[in-house]
């Protein structure tokens, strides 16, 4: 279901619900932000940075399955959006650390809750996807 449009084709705000308070002209950008902060790698990076700055290799070790390319790409986007900071130290060898920015700290609790929910319910969701019903294998009614 797409956004509501008036007779001239201009996007209008939603009549009710959580989208109603978002001006129509901001909706496209809000969707971009949700897409960025809601992707799996961004959530995981934000969650692992809670205890302080980490180097690239430490991030890679703490996020199983992320490729170098995806980690680099996601870090760049999170820095660009002001959710994390990147600090390069003039040392030999060079050292770079990533940390949560104040804006990212506000997202941390949400990220951890969403990751926890996914971890708690993955078996149940897997069962539904396979058509067996709940996590115990009981058929759906």
C-alpha cells in the first residue's frame, strides 16, 4: 500500500496512525532513515559498540557473518548519518576506532530489544516459515 496522494498526485500525510504526525514532505526521508537504521548490520554494529570504542577487526570478530565489504559500507553510512564516530589516531601502525555518537546511543536500547526479540523468537518464526506452525512442531490450527 503506497502513500496517499491528492488529485494532483502530491503525497499527503496519513489520516491516522503513527505516520499521521509525519509531514508528507518528510515521509520519503523518514523511510530512508528507517531503512538505514533497521537493517541487520546497522543494528548489530550499534549493539556491539555499547561498551566503548572498537577497532575494525574487533567489530568484525564480534559480528559473525559480516563481510569486510559490508562492514566497511555500513560503518561509512553510520558515520555519515552521525550515529557512530570514526577516530583515526596518527600512530604507527595507524589505529582507527569506532564509537557510538550521542545520536546512536538513543538507538542502542531499541537495537538491543529488537535483536533480543529476534533471538527469542527465531525458532517460532522458522517453524512458521516451514509451515509446521509453532516452535514445538505442532501444526497450525
